[in-house]
C-alpha cells in the first residue's frame, strides 16, 4: 500500500515519527517520506540517522496553514502526530496547547482537503476519553474535527480517521525514562502520584503497526482503539527500580487515577474486533450508511453490550512485574 507513495508525518522528529520512519523504510519503498516539524536540529539528527534517498525534511509548524498546505502537495497519506502532550504544561499554558492541538488539527484537515490527500490518520490518546485535563480536552476536540472532516470531502477522495491508544513505553515524557534516570542517579525514593494508578501500555512499534494497519482498515470516520494490556504504576516502579522505596507524592494537575479509551456513554457506537475496537461516528456522512462492522480489509466485528467501558483499571489483561520487564526489552526492538 505504501510502495511508491508520498507519505507525510507531522511532528515527524518525535518518538513516534522516528519509529514510524524506521518501520516504513525497512518494509516499504515510498516515493517520498516527508518529515514535517519545527525543530531543525532534530531534523538534522534524523537525516544523519536514516540517510535515505526517499526522506524529505520540511521545516514548519502545524499552526501555519499556508506552510502546511505547501508541504502536502502531491501527498498520498498523512499521519498527524504533532501535538503538545505534557499534561501539566497544558494546564499552565492552555492557549498554547489549543493553538497546536485544535487549530493545528484543523489546519491539517484543510491542507489535506485542498491538496486532495487520499487518507489521513490522526494520533489520539486515552486522555481524550472523558477528559479531565486540557490536553485531553484538546485531543477530544481534535478527534471530533477529524471525524467530522469526512463530511467536508464532497467529491474528493480524502478520508479521515483516528488512532487512539495509551501510554507508550519509553517515549519522551513517559514515566519509564524518569524511573531509569532516578536509578542511574542512585535516588533514595521513586515518586508515585497515587498507589492505585493504572495505565494502558503499548510499545512504539506496536503503535506504529496499529496505525499502518488502520490505513488498510479505514472507511473514514472511525476512532480505532487497540486491545492492549494495563499496568499498575507501582508495578512499574518495582520492575524498573526494585531496590528503591516508593514515595507517594499526590496526583498532579489534570491527572487521572485510571485512563479510559472509550466511556460507557459511547458503548452504543463501539464495535469489537479480535485485536481492536472501533468507535463509530455518531453522525452520518452525506447520507451514506457505511458498514463499520466490517473493515475495508474484511475483518468482521460485533457490537459491544450497552454500558461497555474500556478502562485501564478494569481491563482484563494486566502485566505482572516480570512481564513489564519483558515488555521493556520488547520496546527496544
């Protein structure tokens, strides 16, 4: 599907973008892979790391629609990964988070429609479901924009979907690099915000694979949710710092004890597949009646029961301390 195609990834110098680039280049032969981001130093580092003839580096910010529209000329597929993601930073700087995560999302949509891009997938987060912090609220707004954008396509071929998943092992800003750093510094305590806290857990490679598969699956308008395990944050501390005592420091601004991928209020829209869920759009597009129980690559799902909720605290699959250690090793691949 991606051979001889032009692919653009916004925020492409981040953790996801680097892993996405690695997988695309090892598996496919794209005509161009455009890394769109605002940090020229990270682009320079990435160009040296991959040194591949299909790579193009395009300096720009998703807040700048004109620049983004230029970058999207001739593009077949877009992965929208650019976002402000730090929960406390968003709480203290809400207007900046809104400009990137909401205004930037609309700019991606407008640029894709103008340039008649074939398919667009936006990355989301479990924090967008029943959000309690500004970051989650902006990503919920972004998800709504991308779903509703399918109503703007008219005669164009462009289709939009969303991939939503949980905490990525070892990504920038996640708790794992913090724990590892504290261990290397011989810290006397490992800070935990709440003893009951749980999170969904996924590796970068799994996140990229999920997005790539969703390009094959999507009709347009879906929010895709992978079936992934949960972890207890206290077990993370035991796995990464087994000999250091835990200190409970209190919940940070905008933080939840448990995360959810979809709330019970959305259960009437949720379809379960073998390895993932789909949240169907609550609106219809141009009067079409799309068959979201069957994906474009012939996977078949079933509607979940009313009241279903995909919650990290009630998830049937939890990783043990040993499994967390094994998961960490897998995350390096």
